[in-house]
């Protein structure tokens, strides 16, 4: 049986750093669409994506279901409530996928508030998993990074030309990523993201160069930068700028 390509979107965060009192960040609107819909559309329209599972804030699941109908998002198979952390949310999403997902199926894990991906990056992730077993989307560090275990004293300044920032999607064969999160659950630790998890467990990772502007909307400034970039991309498509 041919492999399937699936997506796990985690959008379970409350977005406290956005200072938005009424809406979680993934539901803030940009030109008539919530950010999460902008994100989902890239996967909805990609010809290789078979289905999508979403981890969402429990109190917003019904609202998201309505949005999916309103904006014609048809590939979402399930919406499950998120956990207290991003790590817990991914665990819940993978558990929801387990009964209908084969070991060799490909899973792209992506932030609901990272809407500036494109077809090229999604395709590259799928191809890299087929060739290397996984793909961690990264971009070069643009500034120096310092190490400070106590938040006060700097103990190291690594050469930034050897440093990269992990982005998303982060993509895997289902068996491998499900096993990795299962080990973390048994041993009682959480991680920042799947790349961090693989690092802790000393699993090999393949780095994939990110496309430009693959930003995560976390703080108010990010929201306004995204709006400006969205406008620029729209103008580029409409007027060939």
C-alpha cells in the first residue's frame, strides 16, 4: 500500500505574548482570514498532502470547525484539544493519528501560526523524508548566539557560521516520530520541538534549508511584520513586482 503524506498542525497555544485579550493568536485575522486558515491553505492546496490533523485550544474547536467550512478546508480529518505545552499538544495529535496512520506514512509537523510557508518548502520536506528519513527545516543564524546557563554570565559564544535556527515544518516517518515522543512520555520529559527531542535522543537529523520569511507569529511585532510581508507577496503575484 502506498504511503500517505499527512500534516499535524499544532495550534493549542493561548498566545499570551500577543497581548490579545479576546482572540488567541492563531485566530487573529489578516485580510479577512484567521492566521490558522492562511497556514492550513498551503497544505490544503498541495497535491501531495492527503490529510491534516489539528491540535486546537479546547474552547475554540467548534469555532475552528466553522472556519474550516467557511473557507473550504476539506483535508482536515480531526481536531483534538491541546495540552498544557507544545510538547503535550504534539503527543495528543500523534495519538489521534495512530489508529489511521501506517508506520511508513510521512508526517509534517507545523505551527498553526507559521503561515508564510509555500508549496516549494512542503515539497522539499516530503522529498527529504523519502530520501533521508526526516527533515528539519532550518535557516542560518543571522546574529551571534551566546550561551548563558544562569541568564547572567556568558560562558560561550559559538561561531554563528556553524549555527542554524530550527523552523518548521519538521517532518518524519510516523513510526519514528511516534516512538520518539513515546520514549519522552515514559521517561517524563518534555521538549521545545521535535528537533530538540531528536537531539536529546541522539537521533540523526537531516537539515533542510528554509525558504525566506518562514516566521512564527508570537508577539505583536510579528503580527504587523506578517501583514506587511503578506501585502508584499500579494502585490508580487498581482503585479509582478
